[in-house]
């Protein structure tokens, strides 16, 4: 087992979100823990953007990550927007660094080029599954001769670079052990550690190589991340060993859970930080709530009220007290806690929060043009726009159910709408053709299609223009409203059985 950094080393931690959509509450949770750890120890908190997955890259996501974390009060010492001595802090700007380090591994024999095609790998995978074996790379190209490698390169055959997980002699007893600061020593048999891809054929690194290289070059002493990365840690430890580097300390935090103990997901909880900001949650309430996760805060703080500030978390949080059972992300409790914070505000501060969110000039100025041509007196403004300001909009069946459709097929189509909208750019130019194409594929008329969505979002068959209303209301809140509609209808159907 490799050694961890000495306690004398200056503490450096990081979070490394991927810009693939709205910032996740899990990012805020792990970010909070890293922030507390660094501030308690006089260390540095680094923000790194892991954007090498270009297929899922969302151009607006990075700025949303910055804005959401700052809204919560989690500021970083180094990062893409503030600079620092260990940049660049976007992985897409570090590709040459990864190529150089992959070449080092090829040179010392701890990595090799793999020329297998996707079709060949798929065939092997199917054979392994048929034989009830775990799918893994069989090491075909690991045994190529130098002459074979040169011939493949001369023929311009595309290749990836894989790590040669030891041992080479077929010994099945080899293993890797690392220390988790919350769990103690963890050992993985190498039979369960694949020859991972380090560099893809497009020249971009995989998460594993980029993560280890960046953490080392950025002098990260403590890796504090979610427990879902435990199974990847032996791969990372082997990479540290292949480079001859010292490993950081590893802290794997229990995953946030839904009420049913499943991993927190958008199907059962709003997970977008943008949603919480737009819906009118206070940042101090969210930070307080996330600080309750896991048991790191002593129960007697502030007379056991469960209410404390970020400063108090830095003063009192105890990492070794974190419970390994997954903390429950209870939205009902978060709303209660947010209400406690709202009631403590002065009337002036409360009004200021309203003006910052649901009564902001920016929000109202987008809504007003949507109804200007549809009202006769200003007093009708609220009649047409109430859904923009309400949290709970639940249309009855006579509003959302088309005349010639069953409840079952209507809910199935609403679920299809949700899936489609999750992956669609939030502009009228993108929404309209996407929804119409879905309707054609599922044999739903434009009228049925749009009327159902209008009913779910507004609670009525009459409203300002639907697509423009969706854009103003926002993607995070719109998707949450559809999810809650589906969840409510499923629960109602279950009680009738």
C-alpha cells in the first residue's frame, strides 16, 4: 500500500464538476465539505472543470456552476475564473499535459496501445456475458510485439492507450489496498480491476488519467468525493504507483439518498441548484441543510435547533464523525428549514428576497409581453400569469386528459415529453420542432400534445403562449413541475387499486 501525504504538507482540496447540465446539489454537498475542510486547516480550495467528455458538454453549464456555488457562499482560491499557480483549471486546456504523461506510461511499460475495434470489443463482451463472466477487456493488445505495434501505427490504425494492470503473469492473487479515512483499509483484487482506457482515440483522456495527473500537478493532499468513486480508487492508486507519485488521502462521502434510500435522482427530487435558486430557497438554508447531511455537526450546536451558519460549520464540523449510512435528502425538511429562515427576516429583507427571485424586474419584464395582447384591464394580469408565481399547480383530469385518450396513455406520453425536454435546449426554436417530432412519432396531434403540456405547466387550458412561457418559467422549474405531476398521478392511481 502506498503512503499518503504527511500531515505537514499544506492542505489542498478540490472539487471537479463536469459542465454537462445544471449544477447538481451533490456538487454543492461535496463542495461544502471540501470548503469546510480547507478553511478549518488554513488550506486551499480549488475548483477544476472536468470537461473532457465533449459528447455531453453544455456550453452554458460552466458559468452556472460558478454562479450557483457563489450564490451558496462557497468561494474558491484557485480556478478557471480566478486563476492560480497550477492552471489551466479546465481539463480541455490540458490535453497536451495528459498526452505527455500517457507517453511516460508507455515508455515505462505500465501502459500499452490497444488497436481493438469497437466491433471486436463488443463481440468479446457478448461472449463474456453469455458465459456469465464479468465484461472486461481480455488484454488482447497487451501482448503485441514491437513489430506488430509499429505495423499498426504505420497503417494508421486508431488506438486507445490502456493501463497494464499488474501482474502480467496471470497471478490471480494480486491486489491493491488503499486507506479510506472514514472506512480504513480497502482492498480490491486485481481480477476486479480492468485494463482501463487512459487516452481515447480522439486524443482526449479518460476521467481516470486526467483526474490523477491533475490532482498530482495541482498538489492536492486530500481527495474528498462521493463514495461512488471507491471502486475507481484502486485504478487511481495504480496510476500513482505507475508514475512513482505519492497518493493523497482519500475521503469517500456517503451519497445523498431519496426518502426510499435510493441514490438521489431527478426522478424523485429536484437536483438542480438552479431550481432551488429560482424557486425561492435561501442559500443559507440550503447550506445549513447540506451541513446536516452525514452527522458531522455536533447535535448540541445552537441548542439543538439544527440551524447554523457556514462560519459555525467551519468552527465545529468534525469529519471523523460522519456516518457512513446515506444521508436522506428530505425536501419536506428543507422546505421547513427554509421557512424558518424566511420568518427570521425583517419585512424589508423578506421583500428584498421576493424582489430578488419571483418578483424581480427581470422576471416580470419577461412575463408582461406574453399577456399584453390578451388582457383588457391590468387587474387581469394575475388571472393569466398566476402559474408563474405558484409552487403547486396540479390540474384535474378534466383539464389535462384529452377526450380520446386514456389516462394510462396520457401519462405515458407526459413521461415521454419529460424525457424529451430534459435533453432539449430551452429555446422556442428548439422546443417547438422537438415537441412536434415527438407527437408525430407517438401519433399525438399538435393540439393534444401542446394542450397536455400547457395543462401540466399552467394548470389550465388557457394561458399565455406556451413555448414562450416555458422559456420564461425556466427549464429547472418546468421539469420539476412535470415530474411532480407524474408522481402525483401515479400515487393517485396506486391508491385507487
